[in-house]
């Protein structure tokens, strides 16, 4: 299973970045959410779990950002963008130091982890007291989540069920199909069971997927409408 996931991501680094650059308004919306939840990171130690190509990190001062990335293709690009990739592999295989990070975040990467509790539990131990665990994802229950799950089930986006409902440049099917796509409530419940009690939520991509690249959207509080949602849990 783990090797299968890594193989699916290897070879897609250029396509991943190209998709965001072509869907530039959508990317700006997601970037705004990323910047909103990070806030002021000066002097803080951060860990990006599944840092990918470091595309989002290229828009911040990532001198204090460490990364873990299963795909060597993507991770090597992240290194060039300034991310200190401490492991080319899976978070499950990494021993994190206790009480060490101010912020640990998963920017889209929770959607490729089946068993969330052990991973989030490991991250909670690695956070300093008052540190924040941030989960940014496409929720399973969102329009984007439904679109990806239907494409995965059909094995294609080119189907009558999706006619006139798809954005012109959808997320690569190979990457969408390898996702697990958890619901927001599922993640919140896992975090509560691990002892997190203080939460905040932000969202973007409120429009239907067909229209999300027409103009960049603002970040708004909550999680029940967005196609990209951030959960912030404080230790």
C-alpha cells in the first residue's frame, strides 16, 4: 500500500504544479487560506507533512519549515524552493521529537492517509504546548470531494454523469483516485479523541467547481460550505 502510494505520486511533480498554475484563481484562493491559517511564522519552527513540491511554501519565508514527503520527485523540488526536507518517506516511518514544533500542518496530505489517528497523535506529541495542528483539505462532503470520488469510481472524468459539471482543467485523475478523502467531521472527531479541545475553522472555494477559477475567493470562517477547508487545533 505505501509503495503504491509513492509510485502514484512519483512522476507527477510537474503536472501537479502545472495544474495549479493553469488554475491560477483557484490556487490564489487556496494560497489565501494557507497564509491566513499560518499567520505570523517569524521565529517559529514548522513541519509540513506531505510538503509536495513546496509550491505553497515558495510564497512564504520557509527558512523555519521542515518537510516530510513520500515522493522524491516532489520533495527534491521542495528542497530547491527552500524547504528543509528531513525525510523522503512517510510520516508513519518518522520519529518526531516531542514538544518541538510551533506548527505542524497537512496541506492536502491528510487525503492520502488512511488511518489518521496514529499520525495526528504523533504530531500532537511533537507540538509544543500551545502549538497548532493545521489540516487543510478538500472535504469528502464538498462538491470537489464528490467530483473526485465519482471520477475515481468511474475511472474517468469523461462520462455523461459529469458532462457540463466539470471545470475545464480538473485535478489529475491519477492523483484524485489515489486519495482517501475524509470528511471534515471525521477529522474533527479524531482530533477530539486525541485530546484537542480548542478549534477554529476557515474555508474557501465556496463556488461550485465549474466556476472556482473565474475569480479568486476570499477566506471566510467556518467549514460547512467550502471546497477547501482548514481545521486549526491547538494543543
